[in-house]
C-alpha cells in the first residue's frame, strides 16, 4: 500500500478512536495481516491475527447458513469490553476488516458503519471483485 494511503487510513482510524473514545482500531486482511492501526501496536498485531478466524466464520455463515451478508462480529468480555470486527466489502479481494476495541458501556454500531464506509471509499481502488473488476 502506498505510504500516503496508509497515512490516510491511519488518520481515519485515529478520528474513529477519538470520536468513540476507543483505545484501538485497525484495518487488516482476512489472513491477519495488519494494514494500518491506531492504538497499541503489539495489541493491534495480535487482534489482526485473531481476525483471521472471523473471516472463516463469515464465509461459512454466508455459504452454509444462507445469510446474505455478515456485517459484523462482536466478542464481549465483561472487563475488557467489545472487540468488533466488521468486513469492509464482503466480496472484494483482498478481504479487509475494520476492527475496533470498544470499552464497556460505549456504543459503536453507528461509528463503525460510518467509518467503514469512509475507509472503503479510500481503499476501493486497491480492491478487486472475484471477476477481476475493481470494486
């Protein structure tokens, strides 16, 4: 990814964190490769790796359960809060995810939806659909 695009993605993530008072947000691939992050770097890398499991779950939910689109997975820990994983484009390749650590008693749905759209506008030229056409 071009350094200018990576910088823009990081700035969008920083704004998301500031708006929602989130300690961490990142964009990663379905393989767990960290694209950009705002927050603790080591934790970002670990969360990106964990996200690779969500891609498999999303694919299986769509394929095996007939769900049209999976727009989010959330893990909840009473002390930690939520770990929200949202696919940016369900059919584009590489498959990218927005991941946000949300403290207890904070909202995220509107923020993650809005910022996922902003990220997708920025990243869409780098993505392709399975037929080979750009997203």
